[in-house]
């Protein structure tokens, strides 16, 4: 196993690149969500259709798992008296990393942030006035400390609003940087999935952007089981792999929330699970490794359930997915919990053995990204055939681009 792990860590990211012309990046969404193209990869064969045909391609009895996270208005702009503009980009709550608690805060909270134009923010606090409803409020930000390349910022505000309302009233939605444009009013709707509900992400689970309520209703009527989980997507999802090998790349931590009911349903449907998007993939596959941890240590703490980056490739006793999921159910029952809260840094790369996900719906990802490694692992290294086809058949790429259904 050590030799296999060494081989995996030595994967060169330059082997997972391709030429992506700027004109192939979809800068804006199509007028209709379901009008995007759909590449179908099934057992090594490729065909194409429209996304609206996903109704036909999925069958009764399958379980379709979505990430119901909601993108927050994470970008806050403060203008100093000198005219300098400082951008504070909220990444995640800081100790405790409890999204609901922080969004409900009424006067202050602390977040881990990235700060643009930091050199212009010397000392003291910065503040701005904003309107929410018919009233005007003041938001103040002060630096608490620097931690691992990010700043811990304490926000405080007047008027008794929740922090969720502060962000809604003053913040801007953070569309991906590779779109090379500012967000527009249309992004407020189109950069959210129609089923988004749990606030916390700074990036959308974009594979789900193609679904409409009509498609979801049709799938349910057909007998496809539509289920939801929550994984809050951080800015790290856009972070390029700058190291030469993936062994020197640190994956970002993502926080996940899984209901006991979903774990029970996954156990019943093992072998028939379709993940919508790479965030759902990472969450579902992390569940297996959480179950393995519990098999060895049934009393593990929430911190011990965190899935480390290389944990799936370490040597430990293999157990069937149904057993791993049952271990999670036992853990929840023993602790009187209806919901599992933990986190993952899982990296899925060629050599990974998928345990839960049997098919996935996903967009076309950036060159030299960990998402491309994830796809390559799923299609047994055949990613270049898929991407060459998409490039030569006028598919649109990245967040607002077209989609694929992968069935290896």
C-alpha cells in the first residue's frame, strides 16, 4: 500500500492539462437551464444529447443525490476615506465552524477571510453603511489575527440584523474568478441551484445548475429517488494545483452535513447511486471512510471523523459499503443524533477505488485541477477521450457550461 500511495503522490499535474481556449469558457448561462448539451459516457462509448433528456437516461429505482448548499453573498467591499477599496471575502465561520449559529448572530461574529488590497488596510477597523429594507445600518470589520494565509475578521453591525441579513443586504455573490467579469443581477438567480437552501458556500455546486423543478418532478414521478445532502463549497475549489505533483498539494477542508435518514437510504440503494456534482461525490465517498474509522473506533469524536487527504489510500481493513454506512447509523443512534456533522479533505485521484458512487453528473473542469483528477479516477483514466470529444463538438466549459453523465 505504501508503494501505491507513493505512486499516487507522484502523479504529475501537468499530465492532466489540455488546451482550453477562452472562447470555450461559458461566461454567462444559457437562457434556459435545461437547454445545455449533455455528453453521455457509458462503458467507454460517447454520445450527446440535451440535458432535458436526463429524464430518459435515468431509470426508476436509481438514487440521485444533490448538494443543497446555497451560495452566500460573501464579497464585502469597504471604501476608505482615501478612496481605496478593500474587499473582504468571507470563507467560513471561525471557531466554532457552525454555519447556522454564525448566520443567526445578531451583533457580531468572526470569519476566516481573504482580503484584497490588504496593503491599504494598515491599522484599525474599516466600516461601511448599507441599506436593508427601509433602514440604514453600519457594518464594521476589524482584523483579529492572521492564520495560515487567511485573516480572521471580526464583523460587528448595528440594528439587530442577523449576519445572514447583513450579507444579503450588502454582500455580492462570488461568481468564479475565471469568468473574468463582475457579478450581475442575473447571477443572483442563475448561480444558485433551484433546490439550494442551506447557506454556506462561496461557490455553487454547478452540476446542479442544469436542473429545473419540472425535471426534478418528472424524475420523481418516474421513480427516481431524489435525495439531498449538504457540503459547503469553499474558495479552495477554485485553487489551482501549483505543485508539480499532487503529493505536494494540500486539499481544502469542506464541512458536510448528512441526515440519518439519508445514510439509511444510501445503505438500501448501495450500487444504484448517482451523484450530482463533484461536491456530492466527495461527500458520499467520504462517508465510506468515516464508516471505516467508526469500525475501528466506534467512540470517535467529530474531529476524529474528519477524512484526511490521504486517508483513503492508507492501509486498513476493507469493509463493504453497506457495513460502513451501518457503522455511521450505529454511531448516530448511540449518540442520539439525527444528523452527522463533520468535515473532509479527501482527494480523489487515479488509483482511488470508488465505494459509493456508481454514476455522476458533472460539468467540464479546469485543466490541472483536482476535479479533473476525480473524473479521471472515475472513468479509469479515459478523461482525455471525453474532453477531446467535448472540445471538438462545441461543448461549453466550466461553471456555466454544459454537462456530462458518466457511467463507467
